[in-house]
C-alpha cells in the first residue's frame, strides 16, 4: 500500500504532462488543415514515387 503513495502522484504528473502537451499542440495549430485532405483525396497526382 505504501507504493500507492508514489504511484498516484507520478501517474497524475504524467497525465498532466500529456494533457499539457495536447493543449500545446492545439495552441500551435498542428491539427488545422481545413482544405488539405479535401483537396488531396480529389487530386489526380499520386505520391507513390519521389519527385526527381
């Protein structure tokens, strides 16, 4: 039971760290691509081969 005194704060800290990283990605607009996927799916150009 004494191990819970260590594991609970560590897990709360790591969860908070993950939540802070998620909010940072939202703030830095890493998920904003409103037109990219819509145009990419309709494009005739394929990305199968690297461009020279």
